C-alpha cells in the first residue's frame, strides 16, 4: 500500500530557502509506528521545477516509532535534499509511505 501526503511550503517575503533539516512526528496512537520493511520517501519540489528525492528516509535507531519525533539532517539522512535550494517558493513536499503497515504521521516540517 502506498500513501502520499502533500504539503505546500509557503515562504513569506523570501525568494529562496535552503533545506537543512526535516522533522516528523509519529502519532502517539496504537499501530501508528512504521514497521519494517515499510518505508518513507521524501521529495521536495521547488517552484522553478527543480527537485530532490530521498528514497528511504531513515536515521540511526528506531525511526518512526509511536509518539517519537525524528530529525533528519546532513548528507547521511537527507542525501540529495541536504542543502537543496527551494527557489521561487512556494514549493511542494511529497511524503510517500510504502508498505503494509499503517504509519500515522502527526506532523512534519
């Protein structure tokens, strides 16, 4: 099963923004956690048509656990999106969950 979440990132009075960190919070509910081999991918699309993709958003330890906040930063976890410049905001963030479990994000930023 695949689920995609779209987030419009609107920047006020700014012509470009650099990606340095991405955070998610998994809901504190039963069965909200991500269970391997399920995964989450991240795509950031800039207003000028450029984009970056992280195929397997993951960090050391237990990522996407119930009630947990996960922080992704640096080349190790953000890959091609580390330092990506979003020009001509607003941009679009696409988060895709793939797998059979029911990962339930509460928020992402």
